[in-house]
């Protein structure tokens, strides 16, 4: 397992990031096939079609109940004889179609053709009921418009025209072929009034169903469009990481030669007798050598993350040991007194000590340190199967616009050209590991950034390396 990314320390916005291409991110989540929070965004269009199919099922149940009540009212209330047996058969067919649709949704893919097929069957069922109850003279023929409206919302253009042609053909056929209603003698003179009443009921029913179901279908389509837009944004961010990784990799190669030269020169100076006799100069040379070695180590991690170099295999550690190591190294390189460290994780767990985990935490700590040099707080906790790391400071906090666009590139509070990339990289790497990042401004001042990482892939990886 290679590190997911190497994030060199930056400011609150991570102004000096060094990271690998997104294409080379291979954290524990990837190794275990775990989906990041972006997983729901990757749902196929079939998910929206399934939701719409379920809405059609609900609408068909309403049609079944409505037909039963209407037939009972006309038969009993109005005293108009209806062919109950064939009409009951049509209702039974609708029930079977609904049960089949539910099975379809659970076991098979739902697409545009499937939706068109069930809508055509609904048109056939409606036509059969109208044929048995007066044909085109039946005021409920206007329910054809409901089918057409659903087709326009749910289907593609060609499929919508297919259903329009089907409804028009059925309506035309009903004007020629239908079973006339046998009206009782007292009702014969009220035919027009009954027709108007039926039109009123049909209009109210049609309008109500259109509002309810068209609104829900439109919401499903908006959710699908939002997922697609988020996927495009996510892909753009991944491409951005790739470009930055290529740039960082090239810079690492270019810087390798002068750093090697500096290391040789400093080593020669250290062994020169005249300089060795000068304690102050000797100490400064040693510090410069340490700085050069640190720069070379950073460049090595960059190349390793980019897949251009082989490094030391990940080692098995534990949650508490890894965090203690991160805190110890951070205090050595930054400040021994600034960081307040509270570890309430509880019972320790074996974990893969990957440099990406260390770099993510150090990057967020450096952000807080740059905003609040006098006090930084790292709190470790466990929330079920999550490792929760919260970094707080007493600095000026995040501007509201940065909180709204957390994790987007070039969101910097410093106004520095090219800044605002560190937190962007942290968010993307954490998501690759299957976790999440949140940030807020504290009521008493300062800000907090919380990293939530799933423990399962890290502990599984540890057992695999044991």
C-alpha cells in the first residue's frame, strides 16, 4: 500500500501543499473496496428510474382503489348496470402488473424502455375500462392526459411521442368501438348532467394526481441532476490533483540535484578543521544539514506518492502509538509548548502506520498553528467505528465563504496567489480513505477542523501486514 498523498505543511488554507496525483491515491479504503462519502454520487441513472417506477406503482394502487370506488358508486348509487366481471378482470390485471413491477424493481434494471412499457400497459388498462363503460362518452377519458404528462416527465422525447400516438389511437378507437351504458329510464334525461359531473370529478382527480406525482418525479430528476453535477465537480477536482501531482513530481526531480550538492558541500564544511574549531559555525552547519535532510525526505515522499519511487513498506503500529508519534514529531519541528494533546480514544487498536495519515494530521495542525501560534488543541476520540480527530485554535476563524466551500481549491484567507490548496487536498484524501472532514468557527473564538476516519480498513490492513 502506497501513501495516499503527501501533504507538506501549509497555513490555515494549506498554502504550501505538496501532493501526489489523485490517480495514485491508494489508501486502505481503496485496498478494502470501501466507498468514500462520494459513493452515493456515483449512483447510476437506474436509481432514479427505480424511484420513478415505485411512484408509478403507487399511482397504480390509487387507480385500483379509485376504479373500485367509482364502479361501486355508479352501480349502486346511480343504478347504472356495468359489466362487473370484465371490469374486475382489468383491475386484477392492474394488481398483477403492480406486483410484477415491484419484483422488477428489486431484481432487474429499470430503464426508459421499462417505464415506457408499464405506461403503455396502463393506457391499455384505462382503454379497456373506458370501452366497458361508454367509450369516448365517458368523462374519464381525460385521464389519458395524465398518462401523457407522466410520459413527458419520465421518458425521452421519442418514447413520449410513442405514448402520445398510443393514447390518440385508443381515444379514436373508443369513438367507434365501445360498449354503451344501459341507463335506467329515470336517469336517461340526466345524461348531460351526469357527464358534466363526471368531467368535474375527473378534472379534480387529474389535477391532484398531477401535482402530487409530477412534483415527486421532478424532485427525483433534480436529485439525479445534482448527483451528476457533483460527479462532474468531483472529477474536475481529481483532474486538478493530477495536474498538481505532476507539477510537484517535476519540481521534486528538479530540486533533487541542488539539494544533493548542498548536502555534499555542508558535509565538507563540517569536516574542515578551521570551521570545526568554531562552535557557533559548526552548530549552524549541523542545523543546515538537518534542514537539507528534511527537504530530501519530503521530496522522496512526493516521488513515492507519485509512484515514481519505492519506499519503505507500511509498518504495523497502533492508533495511540501513531498519534503519539505524530505529536512528538510535530512538537520537535514546530513548538514544544503550543500543542495541547488530549487522547480519549480508549482501548488501543492495531493500525497501519501510513505516512499519509501522519501528513494529513500534521497539515491540519500546521494550519491551526499558523492561525494561532500560541495555542493549538488536538483531541482524539472514538465514535463507534470512527477515529475522530479534532484540531482547534484560538485564531480569527474561517470566513463564512470558506466554510460554505470547504475543500474547494483556492479558498484562502490570506489572499495569496495559489494558496488554499492544503485543506483541499486533505478533504480529498480523507474522502479517498472513506472518511469526512468538517470545519466550524467556535462560539468562544477560533476554529475547529474535524477529521473522521473509518477504523475498519486501517485495522484490517494492519492484520494483513501482521
